[in-house]
């Protein structure tokens, strides 16, 4: 891994730290501050806990000696709410919150959600659509000359021209619309500290074009770089050899007009995502360039420990009183043990945001945090609700060879097969689990984060340990589909891996004398899924006695590879050409999306008419009837008798904890 200066090299933490970062002038007065160095604006309620990006960012800057205030969920109808902490000395740091504001506000069918887990009382509508842009505009109106630093998941995943599902068009980089001075993408600690110290020393933020993990609007790429043009997807690949090479992507105007070129651009972006070998990228927007430095260098274990051990109050800001904040209720007894994901699932943005390299905390740091939960979190009764991360069982897993890792451009370490260079030893995780549950006052330690089951089967000891001690009746895992076509577009393992895991899981449950169930999740309408694929999935569900109570329909989130498939009808997992590249069926029409969803809920009488019509059109009327092998009853008949014991399950991807910095 490439070297980086220590994250805490220039730290000078205040003694004592602020009990909470101030949200009012009165709190600033109590701290003896005349002004803030940095004012953070967020679309979430302020919860001072490391599961929330703004809290990490604020406490990290505080540890570096900066005075940081927070404006949470401001009234965006005018600039007044952006002036409540006065004029920040260095910059506004702006984020939409832990989630993209459009994903937060609308369902995959583009219907309005009326709740918001990140708001007191769970109330919806407390942040604007496209919050990062709106907040940046209002902050600029409040203090015209204060620089704007954008961060968080919304900014990160919209850093170049991107397909936007909600407006059904390719939008410009968010930098152009927000008119921000700089954008920090991915896990932004290193870039943030660098920007703050340089700004504190008097450098203008617009001139900071050389910081990893940042993007800016520039007139031309920095002169130190040779720019290799990859705007032509049909010709030969450009010469990318040598150091200081930047790749020119097709322009915003080109990708907006040509979906195939959009897919090519998505492919190049993903090939340039390993921090050890990624090149800078540049994309023209009109007569300007959006300049993207290579991704941030992952944090070391010691740095990650220090971040998680910053002096968080581990509670919502007192101004919220007794209001219930659902996201806080969900995570207050859970502990993050790692960041990153090398799965690379095409529909997911974790890899794009957090990177493929797993950054794991030390055992000691995790155990100390469990003790803090026990001692400091109100309402703790002895159960740690989750010990996990983006994927529960990637703790300390890494490429066996740093040299090979530094050269690698694979999109996933586990697809199409588990790479022979990947270390899959679950021993450190087993050891951590054992020590966690041995802590005095801790009765149970659950694993609620999603599990990568194709990795878990490499370690039957891990499966036994998990089932015997860390499962609370149900364990959620995500095969996402049963059919090879859609699985190959999702970059997910075949259903045989799920079946192997189930075998181990059932054996372990029996050995432990427990009655536990696996909860499989599936996605409807993912690109590359035919009606027949959904029919086969429904038959599998029925054979295995599953009845989904909630289902997830594919949501094309910004920047994911699956979104590029959805928009372009091409497969960016392979080279894309105007002629000769693989086409992918995108499920776009409402009727077909409904049909795919209906297959997942084949048992719901409301879906029977649409399923009967579809089965007849597919030449599979033989699946209509009362038999146990048939999918829906004919005519107006009552539902078929159960094929066996059936149990409800969800296909919704609920997260055990809010994703950080999104
Ligand atoms: S060589 Fe294999 S294990 Fe190593 S980074 Fe590449 S895909 Fe992952």
C-alpha cells in the first residue's frame, strides 16, 4: 500500500474537548469561542457517535485544534439558518447526511417516503431534495466569500457526470451545480485534515489541486500530469504507462448524449479505483474540467482506532430532548469493526465510496468501545446489537501479497470466484467474538450486519461460532437471486454457495441445539433479469417454503455499475464498444418492474392476475393451478396448499447501522 502521512501527525486536541460540538452561539460562548473555524452543515440530526459522518469529521477536526460548529437540518428556504453560528473562519463543510437525499426521500418506485430515520421523531421532509446543492447555495448566500467544501455520500457518488434515476437523465458533476470549491470523496479523513491545515495556513482552497480523494472544477488539468485521452471507446486503449498520468474521460456532454459512452466511462472509473494504482481522472463540462485526484489512501488500524476513540458524547445533541431518532435507536448498542468491501456487488456503492481494501480496527479498540457502550449508553441491558461493518465477516481479510494488491485492477476479490490471493482466515474474527462476549456485563453479542456466505463456508469453525453464539433466531444473508444471468450482472456467487452455507448453518444450529433460520434477500428487476429468471426464483422460493413480506426492487443509485447497465443497456463489467459489446436487459417500465416484484410475492392474491397473464404469455400456463408445484392458483381459486412449512422473510436491505459518511 502506498504511504501517507499519519492522520494525527499535526493533531493538537483541546483539553477538555467540547461536550458536544456547538449548535448555537450560546454553546460557543460557553466554550469561550468568538468564531468557528469550520461550520459543518448536515441533512441529518447531529448525533455525536462514530456511526455518523459529521460527528467523525467534526471530532477529527477538533482533535486537530480547529473550532467546529454544526448546523443540522437547517431551514433551507433562505440563508438565515446558515448564519446562526456566525461566519466560519476557514470554510463551510457541507453534506446531505449519511444517505443520498434522493435515496432517503423516494422509494425505488419514485414514491415519496414520509419518514426519515435520521430526523427526530422519524419525520420526513426535514431536508431538501439534492440537499448538498441546496445547502451549498444557501451557505454561499449567507457568506459569499466563505469557501464551500462538499463531502458525504451524495457528493462522493455524484462527483462526475452521473445518471440520476429520479430525473431520468445524466446530470453534471455535483461540483458544477453546487459551485463548491472542493469535493472530498470516499472516506475523507486524510483529505479533510489536509484541506483544513492548508486553509488555516492561508492557502486558498481552489488552489489545492493535489490532494488525494478530492475533486475540483479547474480550467485545465495540473501541468505536472500527462493526460491520456480515453474518450474514444471504439479505438485502441490509450498509453497509460508511466507516473503522473491522468485519464481523460468522455465529457459530460458526450456521456449525456450517448449511453454507451456512459457505460464505457463507468467502466474506466471503476478500473481506476484501487488507491494503490488509480490514476487521476478528468472530465470536461463545457469549457471547464472536473479534476479528480486518485482515491484516498486507506487508514491504518492505528489510525482507524484513533478515529473511533475520539471523544464522542455517544448521544444525540441535547437540544433534541427526548425525541426518538430511529437511526440512533438502531445503532446505539452496535460497534463497527471495519470499513471497506472487496465484494464489488454491481448494485451497491460501498466499494465505490469506502474502497476495496478492508480497514480493520484492532481487537483492543473494539473491546474498549464495547466497554464504553456498556458504561455510557443509556438503556444498555447487556446485548451488543451488532458487531460488524459493511460486511460482517471481512474483518482482517486482505490480499496475501501487497505487491500483487498494488497492481490489481479486478473489480472484486470474490467474483467470479474467490481470488487465490485473498486471505480468508476467519481466525482473528472468531478470537474477537470470543473476547467480546467475555466482557463483564455483556450478555450477548449479535451479528446483524450482512454476511458474505461464500467466504464464510471457507471457515466451518466460523459458521459454528457464529451460530452457537451470535445469531438471534434469524440470520440475514443476501443471495440476491437464484439464476445465473442476473447473478453474473450483480457480481454475486451462484446459489450453490448459498446452499452450501445453509447446510453448514443448519448443522451448526442442530449441534448447538437451536432452532434458527436463514433469511435470504432477493432483488427484483435488477438489470440482466428476465421474466423467466424471476419465475424460476419464485419457484425456488415456493419449493423452499419462503414467503416474502417485503421485497426490494432494484434502485439505480448514482455511480454504481448496475446503474450504468440500467441506463445504457450495456455491460460495463466488460469492455464497451458501440458495436459488439454485451447488451443487458434493463427493467425500466413500471409494468415489468411490478411483475418482477410480483414474482417475489407469488403468494399474495393481489399479484395473481398479473402473474397468471405473465405465465400464459411465457408459455408456462402449466404453473397455474392448485398443485404444490404450481405457482399461482387458477381462476379465482383459493391459494394453493403450502408446499411445506413456510416462513415470512424480507428482501429489503435494511442496514444494521447507518453507513458512514453517506
Ligand atoms: S489479487 Fe485477488 S485478492 Fe489481491 S486485490 Fe486482486 S482480486 Fe483481491
